[in-house]
């Protein structure tokens, strides 16, 4: 799940964070959903809940490690880009920079803006070819791990509050839909979209994905 880190105070922007929560939520639901076809014995339910937590612990670790791999790769790519820009002629350097930016930014900068950026890069100290991961990078990886793992707990709480498996499963699914709605709302706010429409769309999409995962035996 780990996407390309962004150059910011934290590599984890709202899109990244929401994606990790949704991923963890769907992974947990793939286990909790199977409770509906299991026996109502508390021991069986407990086993499935532990399995859901164990699954998200494992995938949280995998996502955290892959985040560090992606971060390291991006650092090397950025270092290589600066070196290429410094070693290229003006036109080639502008093209290299333009290829790394959204088209709207490129259009706004124009050739003059890209050339000023090129000139600024040529005056800066050349970054080392092998950049190390920082404490912030490892902190972001920890956040990735926690987002995936903690997404399990809201779905488990109903099973802790009642011995009625059917009722607990219903509330667990409703909580999952609620979290998906919030994730969609966060994404909408970040992108200046319609909070309610995007929240409902994400909840609907999440419900369909849950159904697909369960139908495929996930």
C-alpha cells in the first residue's frame, strides 16, 4: 500500500494516511466478516478477532518497511535529478524538472520559472549520492504501522461489549462504514471537495470492496 512519499514536513499526507486506515480496515473486515458463517461460540469469535489483529500487525509491519524502501528510493531519485539538472543544458534541464511536476505547476511557472529553478539548483551544494534515512522517516514508518494496526480496534470493540455475535457483527460493520465515511470526508476536505458526497461515496465504495473481499474468500 505504501505510496510515493511527498517532500513535506511529514511524508504522510492526508491521502496517504486515509489510504492506510482504509487498507487496515478492509483487512480486518476480511476476517471479522467470516464470523457470520462461524459458530456463535465465544472461543471461535475470539480466535477470529485475534487472527484479524495478527493479520494487521503483519501487514502494518510490511507497509512500514515498504514505506522506508520507497522513501530511500525517492531520496536517491531526487539526488540523481539534481545531478542531472546540473550536468544538462538549459533546455534539457527544464524538461527534466517539468517531468517531475504536475502539469498545472509547469504551466504556471513557464520556461522562465523553470529556468530560475534550474539556476537555483545549479548553485546549491550537490546532494550526496547515498542519502540516509532520517529519524523523521522512521517516525513516519511507525505511523504507517500504527494506522494499519489501530484500524482493527474500532471493529473489535462491539464484540467486547456484547455476547450477541449477530448484534456485534452488525455494529462492527456499521462502525466500519462510519470510519470509511470519515476517511472520505478527510480526503474531500484535503482536496476541497464535497465532504458529504465524498464521505458517502467512500462508504459505498468500502462496502462494495468488503463484499468483494468476502466473496473472493479474503
